C-alpha cells in the first residue's frame, strides 16, 4: 500500500528522491511518456518521470563541504579485522564529488561512476587511476576484456581502452553510435524516428538517458536500455547498432542478457518482458515472448543468475519477485525484505543481494525455492544505488567481497559469507518489519510463508 511519507523516492529512476510535496516543482514533475495530462506525481504516486536530471531531484545533492574536489578519498578505512566475522564492513571510500550511480569490477580493480562525470579506478582500497568523460552523468559501467563501456545521462555510450603498456592509463576509443555510422545513417530520411512531437532522431541514437548496460556471456553483443522506452543492440566487434527495439510504454530501467538468446527488460510502466534474440545475416531480430509481470509500481532492477535459470526483479514497492526458467518461467515467489524501493540486485552462486532506497542491503541464500535472509548490511546514509560482487580469493573459506554504491556519495566494501549469523533468532527479528517472518524459524519461503 502506498505511504505518502515515502513518495519522495518514487520516480522512473526511483532510487532518486524528489523534492518534498510542498515544493512547487514537485507537482510539475511528470512522465514524458505516460500521457498523464495535468495530473501530478503527488496525486498519482505510482507513475514515474523520465525527464528531469536525477541529481537535481535528490536531497543528497548538497554543496560539498570540501572545496577541493581533487583531493584523495579521505575516508578510506582499513580492514576492520584480519579475520572478519560472517558479514562485516571492511571499509568505506568517500569523496565529496558526486552520488555513486554505477559500479563494475575487473579482476582486482573496481570502477565507480558518479554524477561528477568521473570514472574512478580502485585497487586494494586505494585510488589506482581515473578518467573523465566530456559530459554526462555515469549511470552504467560494463567491462569486456580491455574495453570499458559507460552509459550516460546524455544518452551516449562511451568506449574506453586500457593501455597495454600501462594498466593505469585509460583512453577513450570512441562512442556508440560511431560518428561514421551517424553520418552514414543521416543520409536517409527513413532512418529518423519521431520520439516526441516535432522531434525526430536517428534510430541508432538514444534520445534520453541510458539507464542500464548488459553484455551477453560471450561479450559479442551489448544491450543498452534507456528512458526513451527502447533498448538497443550493439555488436561489440565493430560498434555497430544492429537493432532498436521499442520495448515499453515508459522508461526502460533495466535490461539483462541471459543464456539461450533470452533478454529481459524491466520498465517504469510496471512490466517485465521477455525477448528472444535471433541472429540474422545482417544483424539481429528480437521477438517479444511474454510479459512476466504487470503491476502499477515501477520495475527498478533485474538480475539473472550465472546459469540463466532464475530471473529476479526489484520494484519500487520494495519487493523482489523471481521466476524459474526450468518451469517455463513460472513465478517462484516474492522476497520481502525492504521498506522502500529496491534499486539494485546482484547474484553470486546461491546468494542474492538486494540494495534499496531504505539504505540497506539484504543478503539472501537460495536453497531450491526457499530463500533465507542471512543478514542485512547497514551503514549507508542514502539509497543504495548499485552493487557488485566478487569472490574473495584471499579467504580460505567461501567468502565474497561486496561493493555498494550509494547516493550518500560513498562506496562501502563488505566481506560476506553464505553462512547464517551465529544468533539466527536475533537476526531474523531484525528483518521482521519487512517480511512475514516468525523469529523462531531459520528459513523463509520466497513469499514470506514459513517452511
């Protein structure tokens, strides 16, 4: 049920808080594609905007108290313990230069993107390198070999390469679409599509912010999702745009490429859609298969496990739904662990991680169709916008390093395990607010019922 006190966190990019209800700009903020007419967001809280710059709508967008934005990240903390407990905060990376919107890992390197336009590279909790784009908030980062693809608020995808002589040097190698393809495509009037009244753009270009990037397993195809309601398909070998798919009735907030040629998209229109990729002589063709979910509140995050057997969906109502591919994508259940919108998801092995506008990260362990909430990571002072998980190769036991980026302008580093806390009863009591949980039970079925 909608609660007005949480209205400030509900947008097409619902991880971003809006102005308070009494602000005049609040009621004027509307979806560019929803056809809402003159109704306001406050009157219809389950609709989502695709227009204003998210950083301008965030209450965490305050002037930095540190005038020198080029200073090193001052709040890096050393490891809490040589042998951390089951789930522990290892350290925090804080620099007053912008909200953290995107994370990606490559080996022992961590890439972070923010609304400062900087992409910073970290190694062993220290700044290793960095590079800056000419324009555009960095909303997504994916890595394919020695190339880094970044998606931006200005609708562009920029491509960077790591120097073979010096791994700390990153040079921009181009953008998607390429200037050559733009020039070639612009020669034909039929290559223009109308995105708004009296406004047409080339079909190979996004006309609004890029919200998500995803690579196929073999990294041969890159998918980009946008607030312009489409997702586009790119061949990474030559940076050619193969296809543009008008996928949803509102902003596409997430796209995930899975195994078997399946692609999943989630949107502010409240739907999760399944698409099937067919390789053709001149490119690809994506056909709509089915809609897994239709709801009033926005779909804000998607994730697929490594085998492609499970698809998870986070929504602005704080729920995580999932489906099982082996059962013809039948609905498997609902995870109830958050009080506000789920903004990001990550999967590693049997563990599922969900980050939320409630500033928390839930760690779920999957056993069949039963999901146990092992722990809730707390410490961020703003919505958790992005997650990345890597195996902890230094540990003698199964352990993972979790990176969480937040609108509080920090990245936190956690060490986690797949074992429940020593005092499971106390741990389960902590999560009872968000789930239908009996504290005497160690296992929670996906829908919240007891096993």
